[in-house]
C-alpha cells in the first residue's frame, strides 16, 4: 500500500511524495497465543523524510455477530491496544488470548506525516492507513493461521 500526498490542479493530480507501507503477520503457532506484527515503511518517491506512528488492536471474528475488539469481547489474556512512534522494521509482539474455537485477527494502522506536514488518510477518509490481518484459529492445543479469512 502507498501513502501519497499529491498536488492537484486543473490538469489533474501529481504525487509530491509517496511512502510504501506494509505489515507482516507471524503467528508463533502450536500452543502459543502470540503474534508478531512487523511494520515496514520506506520512501518511494519525492522527499525522503517522513514520520510514522502506529496503532494496534486485536479483533475477535465472531460467527453470525458483529466483530469486536478482543478487550471489549472477553478478558481472555489478549493484550490491550497499543500505539506510538513507528520505524521501519518495528515489531509488535502481542498475546491474542486463549479462548478456544474462536478466530482472532490483528488490526494495524500506520499514520504517515509527510515532509510538508500533511498526514495520510485511508479510503474511509480517516487519518492513517488501515490493515486487517489474517484470521488466526485459536484452539486449546494448537494455534495457526486459518485456511480462509474474513474481508474486514
């Protein structure tokens, strides 16, 4: 995904600065109830200076119900939300809870402050670029990425 700040006029819009963003999700598996989320950011075009911050939240993918955050759903050991300054290669290592037979997923938002002081906005018009991670199938003895995931 790219965070882009553009200059627009009658002839259209041209990017002034682009920052490439991605995050990687690793589940430790077996009886572990932890995931590691790694944030990657790098300049793609325009000025090379930018600042990033992040916000993390754990989600519970509830069958036939509206998804909820782990902390608003049940106290099962899932770490609460976190945030702060971000840097390329930042690793967020969190416990996603131990309730068996439920699907959990990470939510990650990367906020980019461009060289000109403006900030990135997602498709929803809100500040920050939002990522929904892959569903994790939590079982009593084994934990792994689910074979399929929701589209959140």
